[in-house]
């Protein structure tokens, strides 16, 4: 990986040749080039989608948040207009007490309008605060309902996986942000409209003055945000490098090698280079943002002075009275604050809306990748009598060639069937097809003559147990790691652990089956690779399945434990079918049938003795492994 940030530079080009652009950076160009007009044109669709999501999460809170802000705007208008009456009474001729008494009704009206406005905004704010967690939960739930149901092959599709990560990491949190900023945009728009209406009621000629004072502040807000986006864009690749380095220096997994290879100074030096770059760019952007804000404030001051001069001229020529001019100043200041906030919020809404759009797009994409439900799903027979793969061909998404080509295998009830072959020969892919996790593009997998596609996927998988080579180390208790969501039965749990040799692992843990297997949590425990493998095998034994698939179940076990486990696996085959995938061919000698795969095709099949007599690929691999044990050191 080329380190393009070597040396300290304040003006860093947008060079990304050293790192591939990450999925979370897909909208950076949009944020850099979007104009206020672009943002305004996209607002209606964003607001509509956000309000639909908010309404589905909580109709009551959505209604309160919107209604509260809208009605508060009405009271803003009343308060500003009434302020003119108050000033007219106070500035009228006559004794001061009489003027105060004359102003009292209008003052009470202003106070009531202000109080009601404050109460409505408080209620709307409370409802809005309640909406955020509800919207986030709704968005997450919808996402995970889809990600846990889509066909497994979708996760092998690069584009689908990136879309999912954008939706999960940015789209879900920005869903709540879109709802929040949508309501803020509504609030800002209502505030601007209220000020404009108040000015129009005071005198129509006053309405344009609001825009004159707010434009400079709005320009400064957009310009400041754009500078921030540009800095983020320039630093995004460097930040990823920084995050990677921070993980290397602060996480448990690489800690041993950091010390063993004395990498401390090297990693700190690399980190310092990236941190220097980040600091230089941030300081440069802070300077430019401060200059932009100062320029906006200066222009706002000039515009405000122009407004006051205009008001003075209108007063001098008798177009408006002094009381109206005073109320107009208050209305303009109120509208100016609302309009500036509106412009800033529109910017935030546009940014969040891009990722919210990713979330919506992914949900649509995921629905297209859901497994098709058969019109009348059959109940999977358990146990089956015969499972056949007939001329199946399977290609992973984006792959140049098939992982399996025209493969046919047969599994009988109670048999132990071994799949062997060199790396990349298609053993694991075939096992996943037999388990119904993948569906072949050609050919069929038949369960007692019925195509697996005729079964409901959930129903089928209750009759299959798969212990993958890269089994998951769930951050749960020992018991939960083995029962995997099924009802816990103590006798069955103990039998599964004994069959897998995991009872020795449990006996060595202080909390036994209740031991938490994750050191990141207080009281958690860590297991060795071999211990985890026994827990995973116990998981397969606990599941009362007609078909049990073990993919390299002994790769982390010592020779004695491996021999014992294979003996238990053969004993577990009583009434069940066992598919065993392994590179250790001495362990499959007693399998009922062995399929030898080579480059995605079945090259040989038969018993151990039959395959040895063929003197083909199996015999070559077996003799190669056996010769290593026959060699003696002189």
C-alpha cells in the first residue's frame, strides 16, 4: 500500500490511488458539488420518505412533533403583530400610565402567544426526542429481518455486500437523522414563513427586507459546511489508515506480535505521519471556516444596516409608523435566525438523505434476493432415506468459472460419506448445496426424490446440522453456544458435550456451562482453537438432525483427540447421515463412501480400498501423507 501522505503538507490533493475508495465514501463527490438548488429540489422526496418512516414508527409522536411546530408558527405571527400594537400604545401621546394601561391587553396577548408557543415547541421537542429511538429501532429491525433471510449467495456478491454495509453503518443511523432534520426543516420553514407573514401584515413592503438580511448568513453556512466536506474528503483515506494503525496498537489480537517483532516505534511513527497530516488539514480548514463566518457576519452587518436605513427612510416619508418599524425589526431578527438555521439544516438533511436513500435502496435490493417460497412447501422428511445431488453446477457471484461442474453424489441414511480433495476442489461448496444453503444453477438436490427447492428453507434447515470450517465463536455462554437457540435439555447437552469431547472443556471452566466465552466482557473466558472446535462439534451433535455435515472438524485438535472424535462421529451416524470433509485421509478410511473432488468435479468415488486399488488421485494423496510418517530421521 503506497503511503501518499509522506511528509507534512497542509494542501493535500485528492489523491486516492494508494487506497481503494471505501463503501462509506460513495457520496463524497455529491456532497462536494451539491448546490443549494440541488438540495432544495431533492427535499420534497426526502421529507416524504422520512415522514412515512416516522409515521410507521410512531403516528402519535409524529403528529405531535409536526403539529406543535406548525401551530407554534401561528402564535409567532400573532406575537409579532401584537408587538406592533404594544409599541403603538407605548409610543402614543399622553401620560405614561395611560399608555401602559392601553398597552396591557396587547402585552397580555403577546405573553400568552409566547407562552403557548413555548409550550407547543416543548411538546414537539419531547415528541421528536421520542421519535429518534423508535425510528432507529424500526430501521434496524427491517434491515436485520432482511439480512437474516436473504439467500446465502447474496453475501458472496461484492455489490450486495457493500450495499448492505452502507445501509447498516450509515443508512440506519442516518434514518433517524433524516427524520430529525426533516422536522427541523419544517420548524425552520415555519419560523421563516411566520416572520414573512408578520412582516406582510405589518406592511407588504417590509417582506423583502427579511431575505436581504438572511442571504449572507445562509451563504456563510453553506460555504462552511462545504469546507468541512472537502476536508473530510481529503482526509478519508488517511483516516482509514489511522484507524487501522490504532487497531493494531490497541487491540488484543495483534498485541503479541507488536511486542514480538518490536513494532511499537514503527507503528507510532506511521501513526504520527497520518496524525500530522490530519492536524494540518483540520487547522487549515478551521482557518478558512473562521474567515468565511467572519465574511458572512460582515455582510450580514452591512445588510442589516441597509435594512435599518430602509426602515428609517420609510419612517421619514411616513410609509410606516414607528411602532410598525419596531415590530419589523423584531420580525426580521426572528426570521433571520430561522432562515439561517433552515439553510444549515437543509444541508444536513441532504447529506443524511443520501445515506437514507442507500438504506431504502438496499431494502429493495434485499427483497429481490429473498429465497422464493414454493407455492405449497413440503415438510422435510426426517430422517431421509436417500439424498441425491444430480449433475449440479454452481458458480459464485462474480466468479470467472464454476466452483462445481456436473457433480453427482448420493448419500444414504446412516452412512458416513467423506468429501476429500485439494484446496479449492469444491468440497465445502458441495456440502453447502447438500445442506440447502446454496441452490445450484443447474441440476438438482433431491431429498427422497423431492427437490430441495420444494421445501420451506427454515423447515429444511431444522433437519440439517452444519459445522463449518470457519465456525462462529459466538460471544455467549457455553450452553448458548451449543444449543443455538433450541430448547435447552440438560441430558442432551451433556451427551453432546461428551460425544464431542467438550465435557473436558466445560469441566475446566469455573462457571461450567454458564461460562461466557468472550474476554471482552467482565468475567469472560477465552478458549484455544482446539477447545472451540470441540464446542462447535458439540453444537452439531446437540442438533437432532437427519444430515450432519462436519467441515474440517479436527483441524485444531491433536492426534489423540482427533482419533477419538472420528470414532465418536462414526458412532453418531446411527440413523443419521454424516458428511465429513477433511484433508487428513487416514481419518476417512472407514467411511462408507468417499468422493474425491478435483477442480469442481468428482474425479473418483468408492471405499478406501477401492480408491487405493485405482492408484489415482486419492491414492497419490494418501501415500503422500502416509510417507511423512514412515520417514525416519537418521
